[in-house]
C-alpha cells in the first residue's frame, strides 16, 4: 500500500479537480508496476496560514508542500539506482502539480515491513502473484487460501 499524506496550505489543492488529477497521477506510479489501484491512498491535509514553520520561521511567502510517503506493498532493493529510479518517478509526478506552480516542496519515502499490513483483515497477496492479479482485476481485496492467518 502506498500512502501519500500531502500537507499543504489552504491556497493549494483547493478543488476536487486538482486533488483528483494529482491522485490519478500518483496511482499511475503504482498501477504501472502491477499493483491494484485501490492500494493507493492519498490524503490531503490542509494547513491554514501560520501552521507551517520551516527552519524555525513561519512559512507564508511561498506555498510549501510537505509529502510523507509510505511504501508497504513493494520494498526496494538496497541499491542507489533503485532509489534514484523511484525518486525520479516521484519528481516527474510532482512536477505539473507542485513544481510547475512555483511551490516549494519536500518529501520522504518510508518503507514499512509488509508482514505488518492487512487490507480488510486479509493478508495481501505476494507481488507479483496470481492472487494479486485477481485483486488488480477486481480492484478490491478478495479472500484467497492463506489470506486470513
């Protein structure tokens, strides 16, 4: 499950259209490697003016977006090339929604132990597997042998 938490000032991501376009582009990162679309969760956390402080100073002059990204479904191999490939894809995804609008931003990606993750009480199938393909096809969690242990 990728979870994206987008902390943003109230002057950004104001419409459903903006949020929808961003969420669709984020989802595409993961569906392009075979994950089910329903794995991708994007939460927009609106911060009023004066709620964001950077370097000990209130941030008001230019919008600042902070993203916290959690990866669980697939963890990367401990290789610089893999990390660069993923962060480059994230950068490309952020470009039209954040960079091109002149905002400042920062993100980090955390990887969580997959064995501590469940969806609707089910253990998600291995990636890639026939069971996962079924989850992709149905775009929801489906019980399979071993999913409830």
